[in-house]
C-alpha cells in the first residue's frame, strides 16, 4: 500500500471543512484553509502517561533485539521513505504549505538520517579501560535510556522528528511521539512507514493532544517514572517550561528551541552571493525555520549597495502556491499568522520598510506582483525587509518566525559579533567574507552552536551536531554520533579476576 492510500484510509481525501467539538482537530491546507488534510481526535491528559506505560512494557523486548538487527529495521525505514518520497513530500506541502522542492529535501533528510544510523547498529561501541590494579578489567557499555517522549513542532513535520525517532529506536528505546496538531497527517504517515518497516506498535506510539493536555500528561508520566528522556523541539518559552518540569524530576531533556540567527556581511563579501544566502535563509520557508536568518548585520561600507540588491531580489521573488516553484508559500497555520501580525505591529517609525509593495497579508486589495495563489483564503504574507533596525527593537531581540528580516550596521568585527550575540539565542550564525581570518575570528566569538561561512544559516546536514546554546537550547545536540548521548547512558563494568579484594586508591603500588 502506498503512503497516499494509507493516508486516504486514515484521513479521507475531501472531508468537508468543519470543526466538531469533543477534542477533534482538523488540520487544514494553509494555502486555502478549506482542504482538510487530517482529522484527529485529541486525547486528554491521561493519553500520554498511558502510552508511556505501554511503551515501557514494549521497550524491554525491543532492547533485547540485537542492535545490528534494529539497524536493519532502520535501513528498511529509510528504503520505505525513499520509495514514497514524492507522496510524503506532497503531503508535507499540502499540510503545512512548504514549497514542494523543500518538502522533497525534508524527506531526503529522513533518508540521510536512516543511512547514518543503520550502520550505528553495528557500532554502538563501548570501551575497554585500563584499571589501576592488576588482574582487573574495566569496560563501558551504552545502554538505552528506556522510554523517550518526543514532542515536535510542525515546521519540519517529518525530518526533525526523525532526528529523535531514528536514533532513539536504534539505541533500543521505545518512543511516545506527540507531533504538532497542525502537522498530524504527515506525522501519521511517517509513523505508518516506521511500523511497516518493522518497528513494533508499542515501541513507537503516536499520540495527539493539545499543549495543556500534553503538559499535564508529561507531568504525570514523569512523576510515575514511566518516561526517561524528553525530546522537545519548539519555542524557547515552552522549552523553558518543559525544562523546568524535567528538572523537577531530575531529568535533563533534549531541547531544540528558537533562534535569532545573525548573518554578518563583511566589507569584502561577495555581495551577490550574500544576497542569495540572505534571501534563502531569511525568507525561504517563509522564515519559519528555527535556523532562519533573523538579523542581517551589514558593514557600513557595503550597507547601501547590499540593501539595494537584496530589496530588488525580494521584489522579484516568486511567492505563492507551494506546489509550484516559489521562494515561499503560506504560513504554517492560523496561529502562526496571528503571531506574525503581532510582529508586524512592532514596526516603528524609525524603520524603512522594503521588500514588497505592502505589509501584511497578500489580498486582492494588497496584491503582490507575480503572486499566484488564493489571496482570499491562503495564509500568504508580503515579505518584509526592515532597514534601520536598532539593538533595543523588539524585532531585533526576538524570534519572529515569519518572512521578515531586519538590517543593522557595524564597523568593527567585534561590534558585529556583539550584535550577533545580543539577543541571547545561540543556534545558528553565518558570515559572508572572503577573508579566512575574519571567518575564523567570527567562529571563535559567536555564541552559536552552528556557524556557516559563505552559506545559509539554515540547511543542516544529517551527520553534523545540530543544536544551540542560550535561549536556543540546553546545549544538547542532535544528529550524527553526538545524539547517541541523548538516547543511551553509559554503564561501567568493573571486573576483578585476581581472586582477592583489591581496593581502588588503597591497593595501588606507587613506583
Ligand atoms: C527547525 O527549523 O526546527 O537546518 C530545524 C535546517 C533544517 C532543520 C531546521 N534542516 O534548516
């Protein structure tokens, strides 16, 4: 059965647009708000703890499956995702409005993640460690943490969840996954593929609940001891609440939060390359990546020319129907559109607004040249390039999660680094320069977990550590081998075959 037919049986292709009471949620296509993509019933606060209990039972058996065999299941998932790449990408585009080319890239990211971790099933190395004493051997083993609760956002509805699911399952854990409601259909499709690849149903559990029920349920499960690791991707505000809750139960979650990612344009930058990078980083995906460009920090000497070229590039960019070749489509969902409207309200008299003919929603009375889509009902917004941003502006200091980027200027590299670090996030940062020393100094001074030179702030690769510092997270890292420390714990083994009691620190001969 193809993903599309699985989805049709789960979802129904043309469900009429209506919202029923009783905890039912309809996820809608943001390009028209009429097409209902998924219909799910949201559980109450009891759903998450119940799923963690079931997961706890299933995990014991899953942990007995040899890691190389679990690796083969992950390999099977990668193959299934690849075979269904187009239908999964079409679903992502339909459900959250991500341009189809980007949706294909997102699905490829799952395949890359599976490719990486299938081999890890044959590694998951421990160590042999020399002892202080003779006839004694020390070892270390990676052991699964147990049950992981994974709570994900919907802007990357399948790739980012796979960064948790794939390594967690490979390491022998069970997972309870709570995706964003507005991306419920894509989540269901990925879970279906994982089950078909051989992940037992109790080992990967999918639950739907709103924020309040999730939070209450998580508290119950943490108190009951049925959850051993929490992975959360979302806003810094909610991440801080999740972190506090986990801390109360002596747990350290994996938190991947927001960003206010700076891009520095140095006086020696190749300006056209920098314009291209800024356009993709800032307005691609409608600015709705945690790694999206937030603040452009441009050297005084090139400011006017850079802004002129970027403004021209933005005005000729194609925005509209995400099934076509566009820079960006609609915003993810109504609540993101409402938030973006609030951000637009922060534009002040001291700002110069560039990038489009109007500010706000693209409508028939506020049209945009070259736009193709449904202006009456789609969540489409004009791009905004805000010149004259000041470090004390709300827009300078806070994540906007929409198609808006501000420009400030600098004179010395130290000043640029200080401006880049000022908002207190630390996810991703980029610099455009042709001078290696400038690039290196920037890397040393900037507080971001991920740094790019002459490239976008977004577009992480599946085998590099992904994660941030400050308001962007708690220092945890996903992807590559680094994520193994999130989903395993080190166990040591101290084995004495001397036939007598040897005491560490006390029976060591000093020479
Ligand atoms: C996110 O927005 O939550 O590096 C993650 C990137 C993507 C992942 C973004 N591959 O932009």
